């Protein structure tokens, strides 16, 4: 039997290593002596032959790995070229796969990584390479993957956001003074993560939350009007703001700082919260403070959703089974069968329905005032954050699995 | 028997309500029908007669309260005047205490709040008021109180910092690229909290940590030299930076943004990390990112140190017992008897030895290169973060006790 190689790509999540642990567990469960390799730093590790043997990992290692944040194998943002224009990378992948006797490749990642799966599977099929299968396992805190109810990594990040937005409601009410707290949350084009602040709002009814998703264009006048309305009932307001919200001011549209562009041409946004904070402080003389959750929200292994981690492991296992069943060019997925009791079914989806596409929040899940979410969104979110799980600790400090 | 009133003051912590729960538990345990009142928003609630009756709280309420962050009674930064200049506030306090038949006042807070305890106890004693005692219970994430080994609230904040600085070590190593992460940590004049990053460094040896405490003056040249040295062994470095570090650049000394001053005349600092990030990016062309832990570090009830919470409760109980034993003008304290096994003894200290004073990190606990801490500091820190405890959850989202 041929060996398996697994790699991770895209931005870190708190659940991506749970999927890696699932892949390794499933493969080792087959127990026929075939190896499981890891490619370091995504597909670049295959091109550079930066490969580690993971076959010897113990149950205890895998438990620790499952609760370790970020990508234990490392990640990349490398995009394969179009093979019609340049076959170099593809030939190199095949060469390395032959050398390590690889028959199965599982790529764990988001919509860009699924593009890699798509290109490789197409290349193999068009070039008569029938003894290597390549399948994807989903991950992204952004929850913007198509073809799947929700993504591993999202539930834990959503739980983290619901948690800190609950804690900050206690914090913002401490002084008997007007005080507005702006929390900037990741999400370039999709506001799923910011929507998770609504879970905090549910449990902290005495503090108004204004929630602006990336799908919303927000004029400063509208924001100030929303705030004044909320402050009729409370001196303290929490503003949950997607980094991707388009803010319309008199001087034009601000879309974060927009001063960096990553390898995929994505703009790195940050600074929306700072723009609003400045307007509140300088122009309206309100006491306002701005917090950017930044990287903290995508690697909070001390605040895992048990539901998320269980599903992340299962999708890793499934990606392996897909290959064993001869499938290629597919992504492991889950479909929601019911909200309450929460139940999902596992299957797979053609990678073409996932690669390079983005799933935005449906407009019907945003409230009419465009400053919160609907009951439908809450029903969707609630099961995903259920159950508390944490990283392992040694003497009170996290202990991670390092490959 | 006369009634007790309790209030909270100063900045929020994750343990201040554990001390409040301890005060209420101890008082209710006396079980003679005397009431326990809470003053809302610190001593201002006494002046404004904004008082709630806490006598009816159940064991379950108190358990939830113990795990609720920030100040459940609210806080203030109000400083009592010098009674020799203006007795108004003091007369008002006595008037309200008489109305509610108060014989015991417990004030939970930091060095400014202990000044209030000091002034009140002196005023009572100088004016022949012998039937009201006032004692303090310590809290501050900054750990800068004198007369005590360490402060409730510090252990949980230190655990939070050790936790996120561990997680960020996983995050910073994800890409196979040079990447520097600057984490700005609270601490105006004392670097205790920033030192807690050393606990993360202990568990993540493959990532160099540069740790700069508030006690250190840091020239940009020295910082760049430290960084270059660290990067000989690793592409990735974590810089843990006190908000209070004095940064010397060619254009002078930067000490955060320094643009706000609170009611006590303390400068609100922020922005040291941004200064260093800018230097790294603009002048050295390094990939660097700056994260400010901001309010998140002082209300992280989902990441409590069990040791801290147990001690916080116990010091609340003790502050009540001090009064019952007829003491006044004292602060409940703990003294460390041994590091391993960790053991503390509870006693009390004259409030004059605490009020308005600040305990800095001893220079012998900072390493010679001034970019880390010594073994002594690690021995001091380790027991304080031990044991995992969390806020309560309802359907995966924190559930807090709201007064």
C-alpha cells in the first residue's frame, strides 16, 4: 500500500491540528505499515522536500496535537501556477510523490488551498496519473468556505469571540460613566466571526451590542445614530466590528488601513475600529476604546469548542477515507441535519464547488437595522460553540505538540 | 450586631469578585442576621447612597460571582480629599454608615483604594468613632502592592499572559519566514505582568522571547541588537513589552502615547509596541506585528488561575475576620512560606505600609542583558498560575453573576 502525505495551508486556526490528528489517526488505524508523512509549510514542503515522518506518533502525542493551535506542520500562502502555463511545480510534486511512494495527499486549508487540491487533481487526471489521489479537508476561522455548513476552526474562534465579548460587557460596565468599547474582529469579506458577538449579547442583555458585519456598508452618521439610540438605555455599549466593514465618512470610504497585500493579493485589513474610535473621541467627545482581537482569536487553544474539535478530527478522518475509497478532487464536508438536537452528516463535495469561492452571510440573517443579526443566525451559531475543551497544561502553562 | 458594607475600586481583575464572594461568604457564615451591603461604584456608592443588599445571595450565586470578571459592584477612581482641608466626604460616609447601621467596611482595591482605607480609618480614630472598622482586601493585576507577596488578580492575569504568549509562539512559527511579534502588556511602572511571558518562554524553547519590563529603559539600538542576536537561531521572535517601558530613540524618549490622564493623575499609556513595530517595518524592513492585550488581560475569566481564585476568596474572608477581631486600618495579606511545595500564610499589614506605594520588580530579578528574567523570578511566578479554573458557561457561552 502506498503512503500518505498531509499538509496544512492558509491562516492558523485553533482546530487545524485536530484535523491533522484525525488524518494521522485514521491512517494509522489502517495499520498495514504504510507511512504517513507531513509536508512542512504547506505544499512548499513538497516542492522543497521538507518532509517529516509522522508514522511514529503515539495516542498521547495525537491528543496533545489535537489541542495545539496554529499549523503544527507550518503553513504557506503559495499558489500553484496554471499548469497550462507552467508545469514545473506539478512535475516536481509528482517527482517527490514517486520518491516517497505517495498515493494519497490530504491538504487541510481554506478556499485557496482547495484551489491547490483542484489543480493537482485535474493535473493528475489529465496526465493519466491514476495512482495518486488528492483530497481536501476544510479549515478556516472565517467560515467562508462554500459547499459546507460551517468550517472547522470557526466554532472555536466564534466561542472565543463570544467569550471575550461577554467578559468585555462586564468590563465596560465597571465605571458609572459613558463608555463605548469597539472590538474589531477578523473577516475580510464575510462577517461570520463578528456575528458570534451576538452570542455574548444573548447572555448580557443589560449591555447593548451593535454588530456590524463585513457585508454591511456603514456610514459614520448611521453609526452615531445607532450609538445614540443604544445609549438611551445604557451608558455603555459594545460595538463588534468586522475588519471588512466599509466605513463611509465625509472624506470617502475607509476600508481599514489596506496597506499590505499578501501573496494571494488579499488586502490585509486593520484599523476600522481605530477610525470609529477616533471619530467618537475627537468629534463626539465620547469615552471610547478600541480593541483589535488580532491573532489572539485564531489561536485560542485555551478556549476551544468541543463541538468544533470533534468535527475537525472527524473531517480529517473522512478526507483519508475518501482517498481510500478511490475518490480524488473532493473535500470532506459536513451537512447540518438539525439545529436542536444538533446533528450533522458527513459526506464530500466536488472541490470545484469550493475552490476560490467565498460564502458570505446571507442578507436575511442580518437584522433590518443592519446593526445585529437575526434569530436564524443565532440558531445557526449556537450549536457550534457548545462544549468546553482546552489545550493541555503543564504546571498551569499550555503544553503543545511541536513537530 | 452591626452590618457590613463592601465596595470595589480601581481597575477590573478576573479575581476581584472572588474576593467579594469571600467577604459575603464569611459574613453570611456568621449567621446572626446582620446584613451585608454592597456599595455600587466604589466609595462613590456610599457618598451617593447607591447601595444594594447582598444578604440574600445563595451559594450558587456566590460560586457564579467568584468566576465573574471585573467588579460586579462597579468601581470608581474617586480619591477622598484630605480631611484637614475638606471633611465633607468623611461626614457623608459617617452619615450613611449610621443610616445603614454599618460597623464594618471592607474596601477591595489597589494602592489608591488602600489610601481611602487609610484616610477613613484615621478619620474615624481621630474623631472618636470607635464602632466602625475599615479594612482593605488587596487586588490588582499589576502586582505592585507593597506589604504582600503577590496580589489577587495577578495570578490569573499572569496565567492569561503565559497562555496567549504560548499560543502566539505557535502562531508566529507558522510561516517559514522572518516574523516578529510584539505583545504589549499592561504595567505602568512595574513589569510583573510582562515577566509572566517568561513562563511561556519556558515551555516554548524553540522560539526566542525578548522580555522588556517597565523597569527597563530601552534604546532602539539595543532592541535591534537584541533582535538580531535572537534571530541568529530563529526566524521568529516574540517580544513581550511592558506598556511602561521607556523607549529611547534618536528623537528622544517615547513613553507610550501619554495622551490621557485618569482621575488619579496616572498617565494612560499605550503605543510602545506600535513605536517598535514601526521602526522594525519602516527602517529595518522586517515583517513585524504588534498586538496590544489591552483590557482582555484583566477580565479573562475563562482562563483563571485556581491558586489565584482560592487566595482571592481567602483574603476576602480574612478582611472580614480582621474587622470582627476589632482591627481597623489594616489590609488582609498573604506571605509566602515556600515556593515548592507552594505554601502561604495569611495575616494582615498596617494600611500605611501599602497606601500609595508601588512595588517594582527587583533589579536582581531582571537578567543582565535586560531582556528577560532570572530563575528567581520564575520560581516566584510558577506557583501563582497553577490550576485551571473557568467562568461558568451556559450553552458554551460564559454566564456571569450580575448585581
